[in-house]
C-alpha cells in the first residue's frame, strides 16, 4: 500500500493529487474515474486543511490501494480531534437557499461520487476510506 504524508495545508494539495494520479495510472484507471477520484480527494483534503487541526498545524496521510474486488481506494488519515464525517446530516438541497445551513455540500458531493465510504477512529487518527468501482482503460 503506497502512502504519502504531508502537512494538512492547501499548499500540499498538488503533491497529493500527483501522488494519487500516479497510483491511478499504475492501476490503469480510466480518465473519467481518475477525474472523479481527484475531485473527492481535493474536497477531503481541503476539509483537513481548514478544519482538522483548528488553530495548529498537523498532517494528512493518503494511502492508495486496490481491493481484491478491483475497487480503487483512498485512505485519508489525520490526527485531529475525533470527527466522523459519515455521521453528519445530509444537506437539504431542496430547501430555498436562504434556509439552507452553511457547509456540508462537499461531503454530500463525496457521498454521491464514491461507491463505498468507511470511517474509523484508529488510536489518535481519523481514518476515512473512500472506494470507487474501477473502469480500466479500454473497458466500457
């Protein structure tokens, strides 16, 4: 399982994106799936950078792996306070804009793009696993 650990900062987004893109290329994933994975990655990493450590610096670790069933998975970890994003309520996208609560749309996007999400607290780490059914280059 390949991994990359960097500061949880917006400046790290490009290095994480390149790392994941390289792992996806090694797995021969189709370009539309890679674009979806990169969008999910950016959303989660932006949340880590803005919210995981509140007022002090911290790190994020990203791991990539292929499950035996062929799903490509990202595993994102931070060492901030416990936070289970899967327990957050879905936003009411049907409500008028002025009645909507601020935030939550990024996680809504992640939930809709991923095929499987799983959260656990592993010691001092929040670990979010996001998996995508794969379409390899040349497959329909």
